[in-house]
C-alpha cells in the first residue's frame, strides 16, 4: 500500500444519503443523519494496523474473519456487537470495500434512506 486510503474511504462514505463526517475518539467517523455511526477509521489508534470498523449484518464478522484473517478482524469495543474490522494496509479491492461500506450504512440508516439506495 502506497497511497493514503482515507480519501477513498471518505468518498465512499460521504456518497451515501445524509451522511456526515466528524472526529470521534480522535478518528474520522461517518454518521447517518449526524447521529448513528456506520464507519470509523482506525489509524493505528488501538494497534499497529491501519483499518476501519463498520456495522455488519449478523454473522458476517465471524464469516469474514474466519475466511480471511489477513484482511478482516474483530474490532475492540464494537466487535461484540458484530461490527467488522477491515485492514487498509493490505492490497485493497475498492469495489468490495464500497459494498462493505454500503452494507454498514444499510445496517444503521432509516428505511427511508435505504430505499433511496435501491432506486439509484
């Protein structure tokens, strides 16, 4: 990895309806309607790896971590709630990461906003 992944992650998050960004616990964090967190950047804050944490459907965290532990992890603090950790210091597939970010958004956004995604 040579380029800073934060601008691309920011672009993915802010492309979703009614999202905002602000610092939370010292890290860039994205919110739906400025209230519900769906993605948090993790720039070596809790360990020596660069990544992000995001909401995930039930069972997805366990499946992805078991299948690809070099790319996915159980994040501290929110991992027990099923959130997924995604490493950003590995080869990145931005199409896949976009799908992960959108799924995180769908997990916390109101149905009216999720419906907007389905018509795009």
